[in-house]
C-alpha cells in the first residue's frame, strides 16, 4: 500500500495526471464552481496535490477550507499550492484559511476535529472513485458534517453507459491492471447514482460530459446535492 501510494502521488502530480486533466476540464470546472457560489467553510475530501484549491478560493465568500488527504506523498505539492492560494487571496485583502487533516475521511469524521454539521459545503473532486464504501461515506458526510441547506458538490469520472456495453466491459477488464497503480481508484463506479441515493437530499442535480482530449474515454459527472433545511 505504501509503495502504491508513493507511486500514485508521483504519477498524479509529477508525471502526467492532474495537470493534463485540469487543463482539459478547466473551462467546465470554472463554470461549475462559479455557479455553485460557495461560501463560508468548505470541506474538501481527498485534496491530493491541491490543484482544485485555486477554484475553491476563487469563490470570494469562502473563508476556510479544510483539506482531508490520507496520502502523505502529496503533502509537499499540497503545501506549495496552499501557500500560493493563501498568498493570492491576501493580495486582494480577502484572506482565506486552509488547514489539512492528514488521514482518511473516515478518520476525520471520527476525530475531535469534526464538529457536528459545521460545513457550508463539501467538495469531492476526483475522489469518490477511490474512497471505500462511497454510499456509507457520503451518508456520513451528509449526516455529520454538512449544515442544513449545505451543498455537496462532486466532479467524478463515472461508469460508461450502457452497463454491460463495450466501454463498460473494457474498463471492467482493465480494472485489475489499474489497481496496481491507481491507489484504490475504481473506473466504473456509478457515482452520480450513489450520491443521489446516499441521503434524503432536498435537491440533486448532475450533468454528464465527455472530454475527447483525454486519453481515457470515460464520462464525467458534474453535480451538486443540497441538504434539506430544517
């Protein structure tokens, strides 16, 4: 596990992963996150190297981001990006606080750091493919971390349709090889459906996009679920 985590962090941040995906998805991510109009305190699950922090910090009403990341091999890159984002916000005289919890989301929820329902928003950007038991963890985030009326936002690659079709079978066969370097990433999760059924949301919206420039032709779900107000 340690070797796979080290390898994945290297491939993702240093070799070919997140920069290329970010460039390809950038326009759609900008539109999506601006439309969310995030504010207050945000919990970012599986922050990795932190490439998404610039988008979250571009929401001027966001005051605090809590990053949860279990892979310690991302930390050098993550610390650099936090410093860049904090500095950029300070230059506009609109400061932001960014803190990091070194552990899994399960460990965070169980820790003393997690005050009940303290977050105005929770973001899961390229992480629900890899966390264990996503249905259970999304429900816990809804019940224990998200304020009433809070937003649960996600950007994830998802299973191709139709299930059982050619692309679905291809990626299912590829999964055992991907397991060697993917650090838990599952290629064919129905993540949008999982979010929808994980809790009693007031609103759930998601759209599917395809990005032909990516070498891996998986569909991508951009979505938001809103917790019911009391």
